[in-house]
């Protein structure tokens, strides 16, 4: 695959020693057991390297990815050569739901930000299954709505929060998605995702290190004080964090399934 501005991470990562299961991905976890059982034969686990380009702007996807302990960054490349991050997808989601729901091409680039494992499935296969498996299409629609909420939050946060707050939020997101407090992530990769200079990220990271919140060396970052990072980015709670957003769409889905089950019971179906 092609390399990107994240390729500076390549060679530093090692596969995480986690036991991987379908339910570690939250989209797969909310599926009805029978729906998940029908998907399982088509899902293949694979390890993604940091810096791999999964999608290019204007092109279609051959596979859909359900991350477990990796993070996929979505961003736009500007004419001036810089980039603007849109979202980071991890074990709370999938990439790309748009392709499954009928989109022919992707308007942005998708790059593996932190190495890790994913379950992948051919895009055409999943699109076909979503029309034949009851409830699967609704799950994807709800996730698409949740994703739009996350993108909106990202725009608000970039405009109203300091770089150090954005850095804290980004490190917490990556830690959650990597299922670890120790992960490979360079300052250059962070800078391109946040749309700032690498030197600015280094200054903010140095401040966090001086406060004993993180440690970093040769492209590897370790979260030492998660509570401290949460305190720095507490202002993000004013617009809602992605974890809360995902909790809401999961709750909505479960409520929908509960009402549907009662309706079927009442009608004798």
C-alpha cells in the first residue's frame, strides 16, 4: 500500500498481545447474535501497519474495516499541501459505513494512525449482506448518524479549545482505541491530524511530560496519568465526548430492538 505522512511511525510498532474477539468492536457487539453469526464467515482478522493508506480521496474501497486495537485517521489534503483531520475511528466504529450504505467513492483519505488489528470484510459482500440480514442496515444507519455527530464535535473543539486540550483529547482517544496506555505515535503524525506544526505539538507534549502526565521517546508515547489528561480536556465535556456519543447510539439501537421485539410478540410473529 502507499505511504503517507504517518509513515514515520512504520517500523516502530509491534503487534499488541491482546486476545481478539468480535465483541471487542462495538458495532459488531451490538448486532443480534444471529446477525453476527451470519457475518462471521466473511470476517477476516488482519494486522494494519501505521502509515498504511486504506483509502484515497475520490476512490472506492475494496474492504470494510472493524478496528479492535488500531486507530484509523480520516483527513482532507489541502491544495497547499497541509492536511485537516476529520475523525479518528477505532474499536467504537467501522470504516467506511458510507461505502456500505451506497456511496461509490470516499471524499477523504484514510490512514492507519496507530498499528493494530482489525476484522475486515469485502465491501461488496457486506453491502449485499446489509440488505439481506434483518437489522444490519439499521445498525449502519445509526452508526452513520453517530459519526456525523463526532465530526461536528471535532469542528467545534478545533475552534474553541487550545492545542494542549486537543492533544490531551487525541491521546485519550488513541489510548482507548489501542486498548493500551503505551502506543506508537509520532509528533509529526499528531501534528498532521490536528492541522498544526510539529513544533507546536512537541511544545504541548513537553508541557504534559513536565507535569508527569505522559512520557515519550523515539515515537512511542505512554500515558502516565489518565486522570490528569482528562482534567486538561474537561472542556470537551461541554459538547460531549465520543464515548458518550457512542453510548447514546447504542442505547438508541437497543431501545429500537426492544420495541420491535415487543411488537413482534404482540402480533404473534
